[in-house]
């Protein structure tokens, strides 16, 4: 979703049923080693 859409990170977090954006950031960073916004800058196609 971060790569293929221009949806906000908040919208993506909500769509994935995270309680809040902060928790999504924490989980994403733990798994990927970078923040969602860093990931989008690096790998986003839009």
C-alpha cells in the first residue's frame, strides 16, 4: 500500500486495522528497519 498508492499513512494504518498511526509506525519500523515514510520515499512508485 505504501508503494502503490498515494493514500496517507493514517489511511493505510486505519485500513490495516491498527489502533493508531503511532502503533503502525512502531510495528512497521520493527519489521522493516525504517519508518513508513522513509519506505515510501525509497520504494514508492508514485
